[in-house]
């Protein structure tokens, strides 16, 4: 169009008597359309039309409080009709009153995350509905199977569904969602039995997995590094049947071992590693690959127990007695219990493995729910190191051996072991000198400010273990002495003592502040706390010392003996079959004798029999309820407990850092068949209290099946 033509057109538009030009007509039509279109305000959709089909969405809002543990109906705007699918993340407004209704649409309230559970044609609610504010992502993350599992876990632990989903679903990463997942690989061939040949029923267990069966087993693994490859072969056999496999490990170090074993067995691309060390984006990308069906096998830590593996054929937990398997967030689910639920609901195989055996695992075998997977005694004796204690034959040569922290047997074992490789030294306490006492009268050293125990975190300063204050001028109030002695010696002091005794040998430490993954196969002293033992490359450690056994056995807890044996066997399993292990503890005690015989199953069976006589878990179901005395009394009075419920307590809760007791705790015990009824009663009573509103002083805390019951 020329400039003249443009000028004529503008003149024609300004002339009221002339005919309107086409361009002017188009502008008028567009302007009229804009004026008549409804202005749907963001996240309220006021005036916007609803979806023609299934205009109601049932949404699970992310409010982890018991009295709001239900699904809520929301209107689906027409523009979100396709995106608002069941299982996607959404943003909704929650908390608006019934008086905040405009044009038939509820408005107000605060924005909150949620998940669409289903779409419906009508709502059970007769009032006005709020509209879904936003579909955050089109990715379906809450599948029907995951929703059913989360609901089962919430019911078992008297918790809310939203709290369980916070544990089950990782935080969203838009960058990870934008990347496509790889195509799934075909099923691999069934693996050879490998190390499973050492167990009587091991090859048959693998054949059942490869053939599509669902066996349930409690596996007591032989000492040595072979367990990671054996667990990988069980997962590979399940993949060979066209099904998925899931293995949950207590920490990132053990998960990395199974990850490496599975990669060596099957190659890359067949499994995902879900651990916190991966980082949020990478972990979410791996989780999406599992959810989309790109990979069928998962190796991970605690949160991986909810991994959405398709066609699940095997769930496995390693070292189920480790405290890391019990979640620290409400409703405090345990990995073993969650995987048992998945095995029942999905009809898949179950495997609980470890070098030791928990009482709960022994009960699965005793009840017939699972079968044992153990090696014969000859194989155990050939693989396990020799265990020695401070017995009568040593006392005849060394009368002070029973009282000495490092008897002559320990020094001899270290000296001989260093000739051929590294020596492991397990110390129950970290630090330098965690506890001190008067050298003359043995009175415990206490802080003058809060009466807390004094210790030496390093080799110089005295400091209170409760309030943290320094104590530069301590003296004993009983006898006036200024000299101190160690009541408890930590890993730091032990490393110093051994370093002085063996100056030509390097000393390495592994503990909470710095955990070693592996040490080389050459002479060295490796001092560590329980659970932080690094693996020795090559054949393993030449010897091991298990010091201060009284510190673990003397804990006032029902599981003290079981936990001490588990820690000892875990450390001794890292020693070569021809090596030697010295445990410094009273040799007549049951856990020590079980270690000498290398019989963790027998110890667990005897513990189970004693707990059955006393009515303690796992023979019974138990819940711990804690709070202020008045709140606790009111809660118990309102709860409709089962008829067979027995209330034990209350007992004061221990204070922290010199503070007074924060309240009391009761234990509620019922028979196993009444566990679900107990959880429902406690959840109902707690929801009623929260609906009325409670102050922090009136709050109570509920934990089903607490790991520590004193």
C-alpha cells in the first residue's frame, strides 16, 4: 500500500458520512469481542465457564492436620479441563468462608498445593465451590497405586494422608520434568545364582523370582562383601521376569555398593539410584524415570520405599534394624513395615536381609509369613572370623584383663593383624573424653551452672555436655581434688592411645563428622564409631577390636542387646575369614555368646520368646503418647481405646541440656489383631482435639510402634 492510499484510508475513517473501511470494521469487531469476554481473574476464575465434562475435581490439599484429612471438591474451569487430570499437582485456595461467594463461585482463602485425585460430574457439597487456581504441572505424579499405599500407611500409623505424601513425593523440578525419560530396555536374562549357591534355598529363591513367583524370605547374609552382589542378583532375577524390583538401604554408602553391583551385573540404564546425595533435580529426574516406566528397578535410601515402580515384583530391605529406616517425620513410618504392606497389596516378593537378624524379622519367620534364607553351620564357620573374649583362660595369665579397657589380648591381636593388613577398632562413643570423674573419689564431674556432665570434646578444654559452658577451674566438691580421670573414652582418645603404641602405623578415624567409605589394603589402624565402619579393599580387615561393650549393653532400652549384637556383627563381617575379632565385654552375656557362635538368628528367636512372655513388641502392638500431664490425661479420657488396651505409665520424659522434663509419656499396648483399631482410636481423638483448637501446652504427640520404648 502506498502513502497516498494510506492517507485516503485515514480520511475515509474520519469522514462520518463516508462508508467505513474494512480495517476499521475489523478493529471494531476485535474491540467489541474484548469488551464482551469474561475477565477471569488469575487463580479465582471469576466469571469463567466450567468444564463441560466432569466439572468437579476432588483434591487432596497439602494440609497435614488430622481433622482436615479428607478430599475437597473444587470447580474445574473450562480452560483447565484438559490439564486438570487425576494425579497432577495443582494450586487451590483453601480456608474461604461460605460468605465469600461471588457469582456462584467461592473466593478468598490462601493458596496451597494439592493433588487432583479424581474428576466427577457432581459434588456431594451443596454450597458454592472454589475453582482450581492453577495446574502446576501436567505430569501425573500421584498414581492410584501410590495413593492407595499412602492411605494404608496413614491408617497404620494414625497419620494424615498429606503427611505421608510429603514423604513419598519428591519436590518438583520443572527442568527435570521438561527432559524426556529414556526408552525402557527389554528384560535381561536371568542371572546365575552366584553367591546364592552358599545358601541352601538360595538358588530356588532366585528361580522363583525369575519365574514370576512371589516368595517371601528373611535372609541372614554371610559375612564379607558378597551381600551386595547377591542382592543385585535377586533384583536382576525379578527384572528377568518382566517385573520391577525395589531395594531400600540404610544409607548412601550401602546404596552405592548395591548400585555398583547392579551396574556391573546388568549395565547402565536398567535401574535408578534414589538417595539424598544425588541432589534435588537429579533425584527428581530419576524418580520420573521410574514413574514413567523407563526403568523398572530402584536402589535407594529410606524415601525410596514409596518409589512408584511399575509391575512391582520384589521389595527388599537391607539391615532393617538400622535406625535410619525409621522416618523422623510424622507419621514416622518404618521401611520394613511399608514394604510389607506393598508385598501384600501388590502381591510381590519380599526380602529382608542383613548380616544380623532383628526380632521383627524372626517373627515373620515364626509366624510363617516368610521363609528363612540361611547358610549351613559349616559354611558360616568357614566365612566368619574367629571371635575371642576376655575369658577365664586369659584371666589366668592376665588378672587385670577383665577391668582393663585394652587387655593384653587386644594388643596382641592388633600387633598380629598389622602384619598383614588394616585393623578395625570400633568405639561406641565419639569425641576425646566424653565423660569425666574425680580421679580420687570417682565422683562424676558436673557443671556448676546446670549440673550437666563435664567432658573434653578435644584434648584441652572442659565443657558441659548440656549447656555447653566451659569449666576452666573445676575441682571436686566431695574431696577437693583437682585431678580428673576418664569415665568414658571416645574415638578420638582411643586413636591417640593406639597411635602412641604403634607410632609407625597410620591411624585413621571415621565418625559422624567424617565417614570414610573405603580404606586401602595395607597396615593401618581404623578407629570408628558404630555404623561408620569403612570397607577395607581387597580381602577385608586383618583383625578387629570391639571396645567398651558395656556402653552399648548397658543402655536402658529393650533393644540394647539386639542393637549391640547387630553393631558387632556388622563390624566383624568386614574382617577376613581367617582374621580375628576381640570383643571387650562380659563373655557370659547372651549377645556376646551369640557373637562368639555367630548365631544372630538364635539370639533373635530367644529374644522373641521372652518378649512374647512379657507382651512386648513385636508380639504386641504399641503406641507412645507424650505431652504435658494435664493434656495427656485429657487425651486418654477422650480416646475410645480398644477393650484389650493396656496403658503403661505415665513416666517422665527426659529433659535435654539441663532443662526440666518436658512432660510425660504413656505406652498403650494391645494384641496384634487390635493394632488397626488402636490407630483409629488415637487418630480420632487427636483429630477431635485439633478441630477444637489446642495450645502448644495442650498438644500431645502420637507414635505407633516406637523404636525406643525404654
